[in-house]
């Protein structure tokens, strides 16, 4: 490593100790990193100048010169998250610590409209949350409800038939004054948010109920996307070979048994809110149980293949709570070979998990590479 490279590496090292230990003193950072106090001081000066860390008031008492403890700068570089759903858009700003500083989600029908309409709507919302947060946004993470290709393009989203091979990153960057934009799958980003901000375990299958069924695989704390970025498409795992036709062209996919539309229909509910409100009534309860069992069947296959000990239910599934969770867990108990039984939990982050993952990916990248 050359000197510049060593310095960059050490900057990231110091920043990581501040992020993990805040508030933390320079002396503690030196002890934790094995760097000299002098080196740490000069690196900290650089991080202060870049607005990445800030100093708290010095603790009183003790002897010698009081040292100002360090923390991540809540007024420093911030991340913007954007979510393009099938029938909504969302935008969110998080600060360097990952705390949400502004968030907004509005209905926006994308199924029958050109992508440019949806992205313009998203850009308007993004400018609103940026203004509200009042922080310097340095990048954008976009969550998309489909397969994201190697160049960040939305290759295919079965529920958005007009969004095929859309260069979302470039289009949104043009609408947002050239801010750098990264894209990811919505379930992947929700799973990462759970890991980063929800104290989630490092090995987990994340499944979220939306119009489609989003799935994500996290192994050893890292997302497993597969060589083509398509891993985790749990919604199109077949649970009934003779079942109804699916938007993907297949038949009997999980989405047709446990997707939002199928659930609302089976429950005889008017919409998702109606389903959640009436979830204890007999018809909705039976629909939720049926969806949970279908989910359990699909998840059992995945757990038997991957040996993942924890399943996290997000999106609508988290809102349906214990009855759905218990149906999933019951199915897994009879179909999975492992002991102890698979731990099935509801997401702790709520409906903003995907947006937090999208925005969080921006600040996480900045912290890794200051
Ligand atoms: Zn399908």
C-alpha cells in the first residue's frame, strides 16, 4: 500500500470505531485501532473537516486536559432513499448515524404509466424531503420492485409491465441535479435495513408482502444476490403446480397464494387497510392462515437448501402479525429438518424498512470510504 492508500484505510478504520462506539474519545479510538494518539488526532482532524464526525462538549472532572468525545456528525453528509412501488412512491433522508430525518410516502399508480411519470413523481417527493431534512444529501439509493441488473437497470418487474430495462439510475440522477444514484431490489434493501438498524441476525431469509412477494437472502451479514442479481425471488417459487396463472408467465407461484392482491381477494376485504382492520374476523383469518401456510411451504424449501435459522416477515406480513407468523412457523416445523425450529419474526422497522435500507446504503458507503 502507498502512503495515500494507508491513510485512506486508516481514516475508514477510525470512522468505523467512532460509528460503533460513539460517543468515544480519541484515546479510546487509538487503543481500539492500535494507531498512535498522534496519528488518530490528525485523522480525526481530517474527519472533522469533512463533516463526518463532530465533537461533543468535554466531560467535566478528572485530571489533565478534557477530551471532547467524538460521534458521527448528525449534520454531515446524508443519504436519500427513494422507493418505487407498484402503486406508491416514497422518499426518505437519513443522517450519517442512519436516523430518519424526513420521510414521506404517497400513492402513485405505476402499472399502466411510463417509467418517466413515476420517476418524476419520485423526484418531486425527493426534493420535498431533502428540503425538510435540511441536510447535505450526497447520494441516492433507489429501491425497485423487480430484478436489478449489473448496471443498476431495472430489468424486469412482473407487476410493472411497462418498466423493462429501464435505466432508473441515470434518469433519476438527471432529475436530481446529477446526484449519484444506486439501485437495488426492495426486499434486499429492507433486509439490509433490518440488519443495520433493527439488530437483525447475520443469517436470515427476509420475505415481505407487497403487491408481489419480495424475498432476500442474507448470509454472514452480506446480501446474497446471485451472479445475475436474481436470487431471493421467493414470490415466483411454485407452491401449487396447477394453481392460477402468475404475472411472470408461470403458474401457481407463491405470489398467487400469498401476495397482497390474493390475500385481499381471499379475505373478501376491500383493500389492504380493510384486511388489516378485519384480520380477526373468520374470512380474513382463514385467508391469512392459508397465505401463511403457502409462505411456509415456499420458505421450507429455501431453509432446507440454505440452512438459515431465522425468517423475518416484513411489509404487509409484519402488519398481519402473530396469526400469519404462527401459520408460517407451523408449516416450517413440519417441513424443515433442523433443530431448533426456525425462528420466525416480524420486522421491527415497520413500513419504512425499504426506504431506510435505500437511504442507509448511501451513508454506509460513505462511512466505509470516507
Ligand atoms: Zn410467478
